[in-house]
């Protein structure tokens, strides 16, 4: 809800802080791990509001590279590997 209803980074920061407090006060210990993860990465998470973009394209390209590397059964010649990647995905 924070990402779909807010357009301002400051408002999202406030709502995320309220969510942290709600999770802490709820008493559910299983959510504390999730809350701690969000808390340690909240500046990066809130960067979404700078221009509403994500790193999905980079993650997709990384997955393609891993799949390509797996089909080659490892990389011995790095220069040739980068050449092939540039020819296929560039």
C-alpha cells in the first residue's frame, strides 16, 4: 500500500516508520526478522520514489547471464565469453 498510494518520498518514509512501529508492537516475533530486513534497507527501498523505477531490468539481465553461463558449463575464456554476451544481448 505504501508504494501504490504514495508519490512523495517523505510521506512514504513516515508510513514505513509507522509500519515498523506497528510490527514491533504487534508481538509477532516472526515479523521481527522481516521488519529488521526492511529497516536495514529502507534508504534503498525508498529510492523507488525518486523516479519510480526499480532494478528489475538489471535483475532480468543478470538472470539471462546466469542462464547463458550455465549452458556453457562454466567460463574458461573470459574475453570470448564477454564477446559472446555482447553479440547476443547487446
